[in-house]
C-alpha cells in the first residue's frame, strides 16, 4: 500500500528539514528593471524589495506583484497589477492568488489526502538549480517548519521570461484584395514558479503572465509513482513492469485555486454568467442562429461548466477608454470532475469574502462550527466582495511511461482580459486608429 498519513507526513517533514538552502538575498526583479511612467509613477508595492516582482516584457507590458510563503499553500501572490503599453498607470487585477487544495483520493477507497492542509504542502519547497530558471532569478524563501521552531532558507522561487510564440498574425488586404502588409508579433511571458515535494509526488506550481494581460495558472504533477501502490490487487490499477503482476493504483488530483479579485483597486466586483444556445435555422434564414444570454450572479453560486457557458468578473469602478467596464473572463482547462466529495462536485464557486475561508477543504482557520469546505459556504449570501474558487481535476491512470521519473502532467486554467483595454494592447502603431472600424492598414 501507499504510505499512510503519518508516514507520509514524516517524509514531508524530513524533506523540508533536509533541504539545503543558500543565504544569498534575492534580487528585486526577473530581468532588467522596468522604467516607471513619467507622467504618473506607479505607487510602490506593499512589500519589501525581496518580495517584490516587477518585470517589463519586450512588448512593453509591465507586471507587478508581491509574493509570500505559506506553510500550507506554498507561494502566494498578492497585489497583482498589469500595465500594458498606452496605459499611464498599472491596472490592479488580483488582491491575491494561491492554491487552495490538492485533493488526492485513490480509486480503491482506502486512501485520501489533502496535500495542502494535511501534508503542509508549502513546507516541501525544493531548491531550484540555475538550469531550471534559465535567464531568470532564483529567490530565497524562508520556510518555517510547521511542526518545529526552526526554519530553512530555500532557493525555491524562479522568476524569468519565456517566449510563447505568436501574439498575433495579420496579413492585410489591399482594396483590390491583393496581399498587403504583414503584421506579426512574438509573445513573451513572465513566468513565476516553484516546486514542492509531498512524499513521492512533486508539484510544479506555475503562473504565466502574458504581455496581452492573460494569466495562466497551472499545476504540473511529476516526481515518482508511490511504490507502495504497486500492489493494486483490487483491479483498480494498471500493469507497471513485466507482465501484469505489479499494478499502480489509480487516483485523482483535484486542484483548487482561490482568487480574490481587486480590479481597478476595488474588491467590490460583480459576477456575470453567459450561456449561448444554438437553434435550427428560422424560416427564411439559411443557417442556425446562436443567442447569448447574460445572467447576473448576485448571490453565492456553485457553478458547473457547460458547452458555451462562461463567467467573468467585472470591475465595480474601472472602465477602458471606450467606456466599457473592465473585466476578466474565466477560461477553464480540461478537467475530469470527481463527484466523490461534496466540495469536488462543481467546477467553480463564487462566495462572499470571509477572512477565515482560505482553503477549499480541511480549512483550519475558521472557528468551531463554521463549515470547512467551500461547497458549504454557498448559502445564499449577496455577493458584494466575491471570491472565486476554481476546481480542475485529473484522473491519473498510470502507464509504463510514468516511470522513472514521471513526466509532468498539467492541469489548470486561465483568466483573460475582456475590455480591460480599448484595443489589443500590442496593436502596432499603424493600426492604432482602427478602433471600431475595419482598416487593415494594407
């Protein structure tokens, strides 16, 4: 069998104490320092230089944020702002973003883990080598041990930049429909990540901040299959090794994120749900129609993804230069929803902010009698300060290629700007005057 809870926790604690940290101080940025806008300087981030991330990307976009370490959640990002070209001041996006649970139930119904709150995920932060952070900065993280009075310095947080390929491609057309000028730009991301070890598994927690304002949040599971699971004689595993004798037990990784939006500096955003429905062609029309309806989510909600359904968080105070309210759209990645527990039955939760509600399950911060799982917090309260919880699941049925070491398997989601700027923030100068009209600058 896989190691039990106590032995797994001891393995995690021993690992955290054994990590060899370096005492070198962290630098303030992942690359060249970004110039402050002269007309309206950005206010200083509410954190020390060692805990501040500021990166101006090649296309002119600057991301700013603060980071801190949590013994349960690992790296937590706070005060995240985005300043694209043409904006005089940073646009606040998130008050905070963090992992909120990694729930790992095994298919045999015997073992089940909450890797953040039971196993102290953050304490398993690993040292990174320079080769894992090419062209970037590895920051020193002070990791206090949750069960002891001492702490360890870990070179455990990488901030770097990475090319992602095309940001856009436009082959313009002249009035006679011949090809005109080509507009294309290669995109760049700020990449912030750490690696945490929980027993045999290792998790890469990654945030990617694109130069167009999109944020990707992903967890990659790697490391090793637990050797204690190689005796899956109950028919719930997959053959590993010669013949069919050894079987790795199948299990799920249900990863939760907690996002506290602060669009334009206000926590009082609103939630909107959009659903589209395709209908057969109406009489006299050649093609089917597609109608999109908006539902204002005014009370707490446990939501489920459906075909042509999406949600956005709308700023209560800020508008772009066209006068449209700024918002961010939730873009879920592929998921295998696990229906075994109440808190894993839904894809997204919108709850009214409560300081004690920090983790999707096993929440240790609330007083006695307060529910400890996110599904129980959806009780009809009016949403004035919404907190967004995203659940992305992965059912891991092992394969021969998972040994050894195990290739990374990713799960996650994105938030994409919707009307944050009046045009594509990376629009070339020649097309800057085409807002609301078709002119390809050919």
